[in-house]
């Protein structure tokens, strides 16, 4: 059976771009040595301070014990604070530390600068093509998210 090359090519290109951005940022920001899942959790907690571990696990499509492990690692690094949820003393709420918010903000700024610089090296037609593709890529992400939410 012959497979259509476009889906595989697209997936490879997206993964490759993401990997190269991460590697470049790690080189430029050696003090921010976070793995992909740690960055994802930290970004989620910054966007939704007070989120619980089970809600974070659902949002990230990870097992609750995996998120607990990530929370413990980030708390030891001084990036997250875990506090008891006053509404349910058995549950924890996650909050980013000011240092983590600053580091994540710096990471986002450097990422945007890196991508902006690399986009400026492309010709106008390529930049327009990528700009036009962003809404479709977001819809693709939404369909993948919806698929993960089905029982």
C-alpha cells in the first residue's frame, strides 16, 4: 500500500521546525534547561494560574502521576509553587513563581525573535504562504485536540 507523502512530510516538517527552535533556544539560554513536557506544563500554569494537577494532566494529555512528577521537578527548581486548594484540601493548585514567569517570558521573546529573523531570510512568497497556513495549522491542532477529548 502506497502512503500519501503529504501528511508524513507535514508532520516531519512541523517536528523538525519545533526541534530546531528548541535546540537553538537551549544554546542561547543555558539557564533554562527544561524538557518539552516541563515547558508545556509551565506554560499552562502561567496561562491558568491555580490549575490543578488532574486538569493539567487532561489539558496536556498526560497521566496524572506524570504531571505530579513534573510538578515536583519544577517545584524543586523554583519554577512552580504547589498550594492546597481551599475548596478541596486534598487537591493542589499550581502557581508559577515570578522567576519562572520571567524566564518563560524571555524564552517566548527569544523564540519570536529567532523565528522573525529566520522568516526575514525567506522570500516574500514563502512568508505569505506560511502566514496563510497559520489558520489551517490551528484548525489542524483543534481537530487533534478534539480527537483526544473523545471517550
